[in-house]
């Protein structure tokens, strides 16, 4: 007994510890607590180690602790040091969960707030890292120690079997070149699209199938690949769905709303629009100008700060649109029904009242909460046809009349005018591709666009006047570094650019208008686009360079953008538009919360990231659809334009269709081609044949892989020379040609020996 009362220098009682003492030690230890650490802490020696081992085994059997002899932790808790994975970015702060968690446990995996670390670079969704964990009264904290390699990169793919019958995973990410051996098929069959994970820790480990998706060319697959690859949240929690149902029943009759149901407001949208955020109306003011209303869905009335809906919307940041589906920011009962402005139905709206002066400038504005009942939902094409045929009613004529003034003001501002075609994938009822074409740009599109810009400017300026927080849409002036690169590139084309002048959008517009040759114009337009900064959301105003506007916010799409919802909340506070407290457990405040205000920097950073994620996912999916559309046309010759040049070859896109494909330098014949990085061109050492960005040429489609979206082109026989050069090339420099030793002459999409190449499916289990 004397042994049991002895204490060490820390004051801890020595001898065989009780279950409570073991749990306390595990919880308070500043390092992993294994059997050795426990024994040392309590002075356990000799035969007592056997008793300690039995006690730990009994505690594990009772569910009090979990872990092996190297490190124990309290059941339902976490090891002191463990591997975590970033689940999401919330208000700019990573939220992580344990990478390994017992699926049979009754406990949900803990969510850990990740603290910044000078030793570890900023973490993004899906990142794995080793961390020291700490339990605080308000929850778990993770202190990153080391970022770990990704275990899921490229682990969506198609099951293939090689000649010996061994299964392999052919990746669907075109950046991942090699197939991976499969150790566990998980019931998957050859040709099926699956999700997999590494079966071991080594980079060369085999993978095991964890989910079978099915036919890789089924209509759902292309968007599912993008959703999985980019980690887009697409399943709403039950709590959010229940809350959406509850708020959808809120009454519009209670509270003070401006009644605009007698105003013939109309929504002009794409024919296949899945939600309707905005509607417009205008009439002459008798003084040469127009009074106008831009009515926007009052989403802030339904999605309140601190609610489950708000948390989910902030996590998603925006809706993501694919040809076959939309991943909405809000549950469908709100996004496609209650919040959507549709003909003949009473809807809650935030109304922006504008006065458009004869010169097209907006001279006054005010914001109200209103009830609207739309006179019509009109497709862009139908509205344009009515105007062109002279059959438009008075409402449409007034909208076009007001737009004439807005367009006049736009021309005066001279915003950046780049002709950037938008590809549109049209599917039939079965989800099969009917057509891929460039979307036609109509005046009807410009009408709606300029009304939305006017309302967005009014929202930003209104909040500035009220000294209220603003979520700005920022597009900064091109940086000096980008302008220097732009100048150097123009010099390689025999053109000049003065750095000392004031840089405005009009400067670029005038440069493009002076170019008459289509090939060269496309080339310089691409260079202008590369010189621009990326737009983002933020609480500090730096203007919108592209639109030539000093203050700009996003106000007009709160169904699909969280930034707009924050602007609506700020307007609710600034204009004192709060409604009476709703019944039930719905939060009473629909303006900005304290969290919205104090964490605005983090929130805007996070939604800027989700916007970029959505853009990449949508672009990837379109590329896959284009590749699927072209898979039946391999061997055909297309008119293309070179869009990029590297030492290993050049990229070209099919005109009027899109779809970038590679022409490897190894397929250009036996002549050596020197890569000129400054001019972005490949130059033949013997013949001087040049392939440069902007050149138009005929190329034969050699491969088309719908699963990766990758295309491969070849130079057709006897048609190797470009059919249209870009013009304004400076004379070649008088210096000896040197081979670029760093330019690999690589093969394209070539699997390693014994492994199958990435497949090109016509259907399930089929190879082409």
C-alpha cells in the first residue's frame, strides 16, 4: 500500500492507476499516450506492467478508450496526434475531421477548427495533414504539424482488365497519366465508373473500390465526375431540408411590404432556366428618361443568419450549373419554387427603384421589400423575336427604350469588350447530346445585363451612403507584372505598348478595334484576357476595372450566390426593412448578423474560392461533353485555331465548338522544332515551319476521351502548313538556333508497360 501513496515530482500518485486516473492522464497529456508513457507517468515496473496491460485491455473492452499500445485516446475522442482531412472552409477557416473513424461507432466524427500555422501552408478542402489535437470547452482544435500527400487524387476512374486478367483503375482526370492496380473490386465490373481509395500508404499502393457509380457514359456521369473531383457539396442535411420546408410557409401578408402586384414586371431568362432571380420593368418619366424597377427574389426573408439553411448556403457559396443538372445553393423548394419569380404567383421581392436620366446615368435609387406578381416569364429568344418582328407589347418596348439610354452610358464608360463565345450543350429528354454550339448573343441578353449592372451599382452606392458593410465585386486594374508580360508579348509580334499611360478598359478596346485580321485579333484578345486580374469578393472597394465602374456589388442573384444574399441583408439593415418575427423556431433577424460583420473578410475569401471551384467544375464537364460528342468523329478533319504552345507540342481548339486538344511535337515529323517561349511558337529548324498561338489550321482528330475530356489531334497528310497565319510577325532574330534540352518529346496518354492505356468508351465495357 505504501507504493500506492508514493508521488513523483509532478505530484502524480504512483502505482497502478485507476480507470479514472488513466482517462485523466490521456486527456491531459501533451503528447501521444501509449502504454509506455502511462507506465512511466505512474512509476509502473515489473509485474505491475502486466496488471496495467490487463486494465487497459478491460477499458478498451468497456468502450472507455480506443487505440493500440502505441497511443490510446478516450473513446469518442481523438488521439493527441492524428491525421485529419479538411472537410470544408467555413468563413475562411478550415474545418477538419479525422481521416480514420470507426463507422460502427455511435458517435459522429468530431469537427475540428484548424488554427493557422507558420509551418504549414494554407489548407484547402480535401487536404490531409498531421495535427496535434486539443479539446476545448467550445470544441476540438487542430494545430497542423505537416501537410501530407493527397490520397484521393485521380481516384475516380473506370475499371479495366489487362491481358492477364488483372484489374486496373483508368483515371478520369486528364492530369493523371497512369492507371492504378486494384486490390479490391468491391463488386465492380469491367467498364464501370467507380470511386476508389488507396489501399496502403505508399504512393505505389493498389487501390480499393469504395463506390460503384455505373456506366461511365450515362447522362449523369460527366457531372458526377466533376462533383466528386472538385468536392462540391451536393446533398443537403435533413435539418436544412426541414428548415426549408418550414420557411417556405412564411406568410407574405404579415409585415410591411410595398405592393407591386399591379406593375407588369417581367422576367427575361434562358428558355431552360432552372431558377428566376430577377425581373424588370420600365416606363418613360415624361422628361426624356425612365423610371425602372429591378425586382430580385427576397431570399434574405427565408434564409436567416445562423440558421441551418444559412450555414449550408455559405458552405456551398453558389449554385453550380451543369448541362444535365444544377447543384443549387438552396434546397429546391426555395430555389426552384418559393423564391423563384414566376408568372401569376405572389412572390417576396427586394425592389430596386431607379431613375434613368436621358444620358443613361442612374440619378436616384431606393430599396424596398415588396410583393410582386409577374406579368410574364419570357425566353430571351422570344423577347428578341417580338422586338425584331414589331410585335412587342408596350412593356417590352419600354424596356428596350430604357436600355437604349443605359447602352449610351455604357458606351461612354467604355468597359472592356472581349468577344468570348459561350459553349452550350443541348441534351434531349434522355440526357443524350443533341448539339453543342456557341450560344447566340442577342440584344435581349444585353438588355437584362445592363439593367442588372445598374441595380448592382445602385446597391453598392446605397450601402456606401448609409455607411453600411458592402460585399464588393472587385476586379482590379492589371498588375504591373501582367502589363510588363503583355508588353513583351506584343513586342514579339511587332507591336508596341507604352507602360507610362493611364491603363483603362478603353485602351484595350481601341487596340482590338485597330486590328482587322481575324487571326491576329483573336490572338491579341487572348493576350488581353491573360493580362487581366481575377475578379473576387471582398469588403474593401478596389473598383471594377472590366466594367469601368468605381463601386460595384452583386445584388441580383441571391438564389444562386451567397455574396448577393449578404448584400440583401446589409440593405435590410440600412433601409430598416426588417419584417415582424416569424412564428416557430425561425431566427427573427434577416439582416446582417454580428458574425456576418466581423468575419466578412473570411466569408468573402471563402465564397471567392467556391466560385472558382464551380467555374472549374463546369468547364471540366463541358470538356467531357465535347469529347463525348466528338468520339464518333475520330478521323475527321476540323478547322482549328492554336491556343497554346509548349516545348512538347501545341494545343488547338475546334472553331465554333471548343474542345482543346494536343498535337505532340513528336507527331510533327522528323524535323527538330525549337520552342520560342517569348513568341509562344514552335519553329522548324530546317524548314522554318512555324506553329504559333493564333494560327488557324486544319487538324485531324486522332483521339477523343469522354472520361477525361482530352482530345488529341494530328497534322493531316499534305496539310501540315497553317491555313491562316496571325500576321504582324517580326523578322527572325539573327542568332544560332539552340535545341531546347528541356522540351520533352513525350507520348500522349500512354500507359506504362503492362498497363492499359486510358480507354475511350463507346459504352459500358466497350473499347474503341
